[in-house]
């Protein structure tokens, strides 16, 4: 098997060498590998991929993952819609995406093979569970003949393995019924792949014994199947070569690392924001894919002062979170696009009340219920404008799973400093994907402490509390905890008089309040946009950069865009790249950056929402490249689009 470097397309291969690990079998060294586990949604492919990923992270490789599973809790077995897969890209160098195409496919049944066959490049390895290739299973996916025998797979290196039979044989003395024993076949496959790629095993065995601690016979059966898979690779003649991918020592700055998914990083970021602000964290939420993991994770951390409330619906969830914010807590609500639609009135109320509130939207395919387990970036305009009246809300969008941690802190900073609800736009790709993440030191975290109002503040000397008397720098109003003596004040959605907070229907006052709320958002301090432009003139006083094309993205498109840019530059092309983490307000220098280039290309997983905003605000000819397939962009795909646009400049 040959390794293909993501950003350059180069190859690296050494002749096989024997060693004690392989009992004399050859060992081939690679710089990167993309593996995809695929099977029924009940075959444990997500668990298998997650365990392989954890051991790979512990080994020190850089990595990126792409879980992909059906929306149904238990999709029809053996059908194409029921296929669940987990793709892992790991390397001895810095990588950016889960990989465009698998080098290795583990197919647990005909449906898994057929659903993923079109993604495989010639020469890819296929490990297939032959036990499942029955006439009935083949007919269920529309195969009249067995693809293992009719030449369908002639372009690939196929390894037929009777995974089910071998697993049952390994567990014949376990006392388990055959059906229960068969369920461990994913661990047999994991053991085999762990042998093939020299992955550590101790962590997986500890994990299995911990996961099934209440059922020790199941735990030991899974450990036995895992070891049997390893031993099978060691002894069978079907696998003459194993592979080594060295740790990515140069890819990481010094520090302590762990593998982390976007939702887990976001949950940890919210806890960190709570501790750094000194405020209790309150999550008011209703379960919805792909945001539910944040609720599950935060519910485990009562020791950090976290209170989670699973409400009866989306409206109650955000209502409780806003009430908690009024009471002096860090209020958070988590959801996806359909839930944002239901929460929109309360978000508008939070804008009117000018209270800090974090609205975490883990985007998915829409509209309506749409594609619950697939990814999309189509909620940007909803976050910008999806409320009645003029109700501006800041928007923060992380670019990678690890960045979800810092995005949570940044959203909290803005909410607490400027007294406003804030949108955090992640998506299913970031939420479920994972990467190595450097665990920060507490000293590196921002100081988010706030001061509550404790005294009357009326400028007329009346001894009253004016809840809308603003900070002249941030335009934030004071935050008074209910029950503070003398600081009682009205809340509600009807327009308030500036300063006093009294109900007001005065036209001039409403005009003033609308413009003031907008000015507060426009005045939020966000970092300047950084541009990756290798041109000599860039940043050295030159009027324009040598690169004529700027590729501008936001959110989870960062990895595929950066990988596409690397490929194009490796071929001698000149292109600049920038990525937005703040979408409202935009960085102050964005207009100046856009003006440097003849053409701006905006790849998005929607139909051009950011491009629309850029065109409207900066009158720039932003060219869209869009995709709404429920899957992330591929690096090769973007490299070709970048070339086409660069050639047109």
C-alpha cells in the first residue's frame, strides 16, 4: 500500500522489513493512512473507530475523524440507509481533514461494502466479513452476484475474513450464546487493525473492562475477541505486511495532549468560562441531534457548580436559561437549527433585556427535520436575522473540534462584557469529529469576572436604580441580581425608556434604543482577521499582494480549505487564505483585506450565505462554491476549484 500525503500528493514507501513484533512478517512504513470502519448501525462501528482513535492519539499521531451514521436509532439491518461508518486519518505530520478517500475499508456486510465502494481509490485494501455475504444479504442491496467472486473488486487488495465465525470460535468457552458472541466481532476487527498498524492495546482492554464492569462476562468476551483479532493478524498468511506510522513529533507544540471531539471541547469550554467568570453554569436544553452530547457531558459535572435542566421542549429550555441569566448565572442553551427556530422569540427577548446568554447551535442539514446526523452550515442567516424586529446578536464560529473550547470562552467573554445573547455556531462535522488538543494551563485562560450592580446609580440624584444606564465604552447596561435591596427593576419584552428602564412607547426613544443596541454589537472588539499569504509584498508595505485570489471561509470548512490551498501551492500556485471566527461583527480589517485581491472565493456548506453578507456589506464580488450534501468538502475538490478561480484572475 502506498501513502498519499494530503497536501502535496507525494508518496513514501519503504521495503518490508521483519521484526519481533510481526514474527518475521514485513513492516512497511507510511507517512499517513485513512481507515474507514463500516457496518450496520448496530455493529458498533462508532465504538470501534473511537477506540482506534484513542489509541492512535495516545501513540502521538496527528489525526482527524469523520463519524457518519444514520438518523434512526436502529436503522434496518443490512440496508444501504442503515450503514454506519467511522473514518480516521492519522499521520506522522500535521494534517487538516479526515481524508478524501480511505486507504483501508473494513466492511462488515454487503451494504457496508456497496455504500462505500465508490469512495475507494484503486489499490485500496478491503477487509470484508465473508460470513455476511449470503444470497439474502446480497439481494437486499441489489447485488445479483457475489462481488467477492465476480470481479467487482479486481481493482482492490481484498482480504476475505470470516469475522463472525472467527469471533464465535474464539468465544466458544465463554458461556455466551452464539448471538451474544457474534456481537463482539467488531472487537475482533479492532484487534486485527490494531495489529496491522501497531496500535497500543492496553488502553482498549482497560476501556472494555470499565465499560462492561457490571457485566464482567461481556467485558472478558470483548477482550478475548480483541486479542483473537490481534493474534489472527500475527499468524494468518492473509496479511503478510503490517504498517508503521510514526508519531507526529513535529506537528505539536510542547504540552499535554488528549484526543477531543467538538462537543466535548465545547462542554469543557463552558465549564472553564463558568470558573473564569465566577458564575454558576446553568444549561437549559432539550435533546436534539447533534447537540445532545453537550447536555450529557455537562450533567456529569455538578462538582464544578454546573446545573443542567432537560426541559420539556426547546422554548422551556431557553426560557429557563434566560431566567438563570437574570438571576446572575452564566445561562446557556444548546440546540440545532430546528430548535433555534423555536427559541427565536426568547432570543429576541434576551436582546431587549440585554442579558448575557449563550445560544449554542450545532448545525445540521435542513430545512425542518432535514438530515439530523449530517452536517451543514446553513444557519448563518438564521442566526443573523431570524428574529422579529431589529435584534442583532454576535456570532462566533469555531474552525476545528479543538477550537470549540476557545469559542465557548470567547462567546462567554462577549456575552458577559456587552450584556447580550451570543450565538456559537458549530456543526455536526465538528461536534462528532475529533483531533489532538493541547490541554491549556489555567493561567492561559481569560479573566471573565464580572461586577454586579450593588448600588443605586440614577444620575439625577433621585436615589433610584436605572437598569439601562450604560457603560460609555461597551454600551452594556448594569447587571443587577434580583433581590439586591434598592435595585428592583422591570423586565419584559415591551420597549424600555433609555436609562430608567420604564416602559416607553415614544417613537424617538424606540429609534434611539434600536440604534443603541445595534451600536453595541457593532462596537464589540474582536481580533483582526489574519491572512495566510506567502506573497513577498504581503505585509511589507506593498499596495497589493502577489496572490490575486483570496479563499475565505468560516466554521468547519477550515480544514478542507487549508488542505486544498496546500495542494494548490505545492503545484506552484499563488493563493491567499483567511478564515472568519467572528461573523457578527466582522473583524474591523475585513473590508481592507477583501480589497487587496482581484477575486474572493467563499466555499460554504450552504447556498452562499456568507458570500451574500460580504456582497451586501463590502460590495465585493465574492464568488460562492457551495455544497449541501451533508458531508464535508474534500481537499482535492477544493484544490481544483481554487485552481479554476486563480486561473481566471
